C-alpha cells in the first residue's frame, strides 16, 4: 500500500469515528452546576415579603470564566509534530537516499527539512493532562469563587431596588479535570521538498465539579426567612460529574521547504484543523481553524536550532485568534539519542475572557500570554524506529494549566 493510500485510509477512518460520536454535554456541566437558570431558593417563610427568590451569576460573566477556558484548552491542545524523526535527500551520485540530518528533530515543533520523496512515517503519542490552576487560582481547594446576584425584582416592576436585592450568594468551586490524549500521525513526502501530514486525536475527558454556595445576607440583615435554600439552610453543596470520549479535531498539515542548505533551511507550513470533535463534549472547537506558519532551522556545531512563528485563525465567536511561536533546539547527544528542548508561547489576540476571581465590578481580563517549556528525548533502538518521551511544563499562570504534562510516543519511518 502506498503512502497516499494509507493517508486516505486514515482520513476515512477518522470521519467514520466522527460520525459515530455520542451526544453528551460536558460543555454544560459547569454553567448548569447550580441550575440552568441560576439559583432558585425556597419561597419566603410566613411573614416575609413574597417575591421570586432567584439569583443569577454576576453580569460580569464569572460563571463562564472556567467554561470558556475549558473550551479553549481542552479542544485546542498542543499536538506533537507529525514530522518524521528521519529526513532524507536523494544523492544522484550514489543513486540512493541518504540521511540529511543527524538529529531526530523536535517533539512539538517543525523543522524545515522534509522527509524525502515517497518516504512515509507513522507515529503515536499519549499525553495525560491533570489541570491544576485557572489563571493562577487553584482548582482543587475551592479557591475559585463565583458571585450570584439577585434578580432585579424592583426594576422588573418599574420600581427602585428592594432591600432584599442587596443579598448575594458566594459559591466556591472545586474541580478535578483530567484529559487523556491519544494522537495518531502520518507524514508522507510527495516531493523532495513537500510533505503532507495528518494528526488524528482521540480524546478522553473526565470532570468532577463541586460547588458550595453560601447566602450573604447583606440587605436582609441576617433575616433567615427571606432567602434560604430548599432545606431551610444558608448553605448548599452540589456536585456534578461526567466524562466523554471521542475523536478530537483532525489536523491536516502541508509543509514546503523553499530553501535548504546544510547550515540553514526555511519552510512555509499550513495547518487545517477540521471540526471533527464534538463541541458539546469539549472535544473540538466547533469550527475550522487555519494555522499558517513559518519554519526555520539550522545546524551549528552539531546543535540544531529551530523556530516556528505563525497565527491560529478562525471564527472568534468560538475561539479567540492567536499568535504562536515555538523556539528551541535539538541535539544528538549520541547517535541513537536526541535531546529536544522547546519554548512554546501563545498570545491571545483581542482577549476578552474574564480573569478568574477578579471580583464584582472588575473588568480585568485573563492573561494574554500562555508560555510553556518542553523537555524531551528521542531514542532510536532499532533501524528507523523511535521512542519519544517529553515533559511539558507550565511557565506562567495564564489560562487553564497543568503544571507538568507527560508524553510518550513511538514513530516509524519507511
């Protein structure tokens, strides 16, 4: 079977999996934690003013903060590069293909060199994310705070606010969010300087969320008869749990090497991220994303530096546009072992997501820059077979972060 037919088979398989995914609603787990329409309390006790005891999350959008971060991170995860660890050029004098690089290349970045005409590689990686923080706020200990305000009862009746409208409800949120990411990749050299690749992610997400809501009797001055939960208390604990498994957003990549010398190479690349993942289960972003980027790599005294710079563009109602970069180097410590180090950065363009725990009335937005470091190795135990290991380390608190994410994988070139 030729490389073209293998890629076609992988694409058809991914589409079949996409059509079979089950309906679910992880995207609604957090927004509906206290009910789809806010918190509805018990009717006022006898003698208290009769009104609708109804609280909604603050208009600044605090409740959607975590969910928006989830959508951006869980469905727009970093993919290991589908590029082959082995690259070849044709030697006309010998009439054979020869290795063009000593290093096996980076793990999360592209290098300018292409795999070589009619060369083909297959890969598989597994990563486990266990998210720890949102904008620097611990997700496990209830530090994430939401504030619910009373419905504007007076305004709804054409009157000034009633005294009981000053009461609020504060909710502490604890969340355990795990993501298992399995990625199948294939890379094929159409020409000596043109590669095409596909990455098919299979994603499993497990979420457990707990909320503890407490009534703050600011306007009712301690009166427990006006605002109370259904059991008559001032505190409510709710929990929700769900998980989802399915295909994520498939990535198609093309890379054209337009300049190549021994010490320096340059390429233009384009990713097309297809909406094959279920947006309602946080498995995909629900829209096509386009990622044009520039690749430069070289070789200086055996060290192979590289840089990728580009944009992630699409429907901004689904996901904000980004400028991204990857800077790093790979070095063949010994002939069968390559060390790869990368700095990965994402800058959110026109970012409007509210910062977690920013407080009532604040307009502070979440951080624009999301920066991580990758430390990995590629080991060649046999022929053109590689074993990959990497640690992805969060370098700042912007966004939804896992402190350290391990990755293992394999790759075979033939």
